[in-house]
C-alpha cells in the first residue's frame, strides 16, 4: 500500500493540540497516540491521521477533555 499524504486540516489540528500541551507520538503504522497534559485529566487517545478521523476526534476531545478544536 503506498504512503498517503496527511491532510492540511489534520496537521493543523495536531499542531493546535501540541500548543495546548498534549503529547503526540506517531507510530510507524501511522497511528497517533495523544496523551493529555497533567492538568487535563483523561485517557490516552488513539487515532489515525486521515481526514475521516477529524470529525470524530473533535467530538471526542470535547467530550473527554473539554477542549474545543
């Protein structure tokens, strides 16, 4: 399977999360592990970096961490 380019919207969302203090790790398989900062309680969030993951990610971050992206 060929490598796929990441969407601009997902790049901006991940940069915004880093600015807010979230720790983002990318695995070789393309999976992102997002750890919240210590002042925001919540579980680790795992997602893939495609456009279709963006809307569920925004909804989940609002519900889990109280963060609007």
